């Protein structure tokens, strides 16, 4: 993807041209390859899209006071753009949707909180290890999760065991609240040895 500073005549440049696409971003006009999208509509994809749709609808129903609270929260969040190296503050709707959609992934029928977090979530004091075997992948928690905390289990499929995993290649496999007597979770897989696992905790 390319990015540059264009003259005033090109400030509103957008759309498709040949093998490239021009788009506006908060840092200016970006140029990216034009590709044909793949949309297999797997159950996991459908669930994520439904969560995003519900989260976006939830933001529309916030009261003015709630929107102001999310604007204040978003203004205090600092994000990093890996393309430009610049930092920025997300929009209130982006901050709300990100947290609300994750909440709905964990609890699809739950009621989304309408107020922003009062304090940063620093994670749970446990670790999760994973072992791949023929036909299965097993996650094991080092201890039980604290109250009201769930661990997100992620897998990244690799074409072979010698491939290098990519930071953005992980996909959510499941959510589990590790508990005494239930510190493991096993998934079946045709190619368990070529999946790279990771885990993160969610409040």
C-alpha cells in the first residue's frame, strides 16, 4: 500500500482505476491494490459481522450524555498507525463498537454496557499453553480465571510447520473461563501440528 501527500486538486481523489484503488484516510489519500474479495461466509465470519452490526446499532441508540462519555473515553485512547508511524485518537463510535462487538462475541445474548470502562483492563494473572497432537489442539490454563474474566483462545492456520506466523493471522476459536477442575479445552483439527495458538483475556 502506498501513501503520499497530493496537491489540492487531488484531495478528493477516490475510487478504482485499473489495478489500484484510491481511498481517503485520516492521514490523507492512500493507494492500494485492487483485489477481488473472498466471502466464504463461514459461521465465524457471520457471527463477527452480526456482532459488529449490533454494536453499531447500539451506538445509534446512546443518549447524548452517553455519547459524550464515549467521546471523552476515546480522546484518552492513543492508537498507533503501523503504515505511517503516527499516533491518533479513535472516534467515539470506533471505541464503542470495538468493545461492544467483542462483548457480543463472548455473550451474544448479553446486554451491551452503554458506559465506557472506568479503568484500563490489564489482563488476568494466568497463562495459557497449547499442545498440538494428531487430530487435536489442547489449551491448558495455568490457573482459574478471576471472577468475570474470560480467556479468548485463538488459532492461526499455517500451510506448513515451517511457515512464519503473522501478527494479524490469528482467528478466534473460542472463549473459555478457566476454572478449577476445568483448566483445559481441546479442539479437533485435521492438521493440528500446523496451527499456531495464542490466548488473551477479556473482561
